[in-house]
C-alpha cells in the first residue's frame, strides 16, 4: 500500500482555512510536548496530515514532521477564524475579557469544531485544573501564571457563567463546559450584540409608560437625569439605575 503524507494546508473536515490553520497551530504545539507513543494514530493523523495507518512514522519522526508543519504555520500570518473572533469581541462589550481570556474562549470553540484538535485533547487524558492550565499555556503560548488565572474559580469566564470547570478529572471537552447555546452563537454570523445575546436573554419590550406619566416628580427627574446618564455612559460600578 502506498504511503501518503501531506504537509500542506489542505482543508480538513470541510472547515475553512482559518479554522484549520489555527487549530493545527494549537494542536501541534501540544503534540510536540506530548508522548506520542501513548496517543493513538487517529488522534494525531489529522494534525500531521497522515491519512494512511501504514504510513504512520515512529515517534521521533512524528516530532520532526510536527516541527516542520509548525514552523510553516508560524511563518504565516494566521487570521483569527470568523465570525468567531468578531463575536467574542462583541461579547467582551458586556463582559470585559482580556486578550488571553478571549483566546482561551476561541481555543475552546475551535476544539469543539476542529476534530483533530479535539481528538488530541481527548487522547491527552483526564485533566486536573493545573494540568488544564499547562495545556492552555502551551497551546496559546502564554505565561503559565496567566493561564492559571484564566481557569481560576474567580476568573471572569467562570464568574460570568460562560464556562464552568468540572471538579473531577475528565477529558478536556468535559472539563471545560460552556453555557448551552454559546457555541452556535459564537460560530454564527451575528449582526449586533443583541442578536448574540438573544441566545441567553430575551430583550424586554419597550416600557409602556413615559416620563409624561410622572409629572409629579418632573423636577426631581430633571435634577438627577444628567447624573444618571453619565453613570450609564461611564459604566460606573456600584450604581443601580
């Protein structure tokens, strides 16, 4: 049987180039740190571009191939996959996420859609919170301390309810759970923030009453309205309107 090995950027599993490129980049960074001998062929074949079981090389050659592909990917200007990245930016308007937190959310979404990365993460095995942080730090090339902060109990992603972490030792897809509906919302084109948030909240109808119905407090409203408008505009914490 002929041996076929592909080291290029051909589209895999029908995903667009941006998803494949960023998914392979993150996956190959992890693969180079993993013990290939303990990972099945199916889990790394897509990342290495090997589609024939008989062509699967020994571990040392796997690392060399991974390094070659990784070098090629890192030399390219890889664009963040759309509409995922734009939607995460929209979400950050109401939940102030750091760049690293945005990238972690993108990493979780890409792993859900890009099968070779998902396979590798599953093959790596059960994760503690510390091991999860090391994986995030390796894949995204960020400081391990920053990665620990991203997945900490008091982190914004967890406090907001966007993600939750299983307390048990389970594989990545079960460890990092996402609020229902978030994946579809992030991976679909959203015209605005209201459209994105409609998955989670239902917008209230416009109030039936206007200020004209509250003439008896008109003087008070005129006095406090400029202050309330400024609080809204500057998003002052601790102010309830």
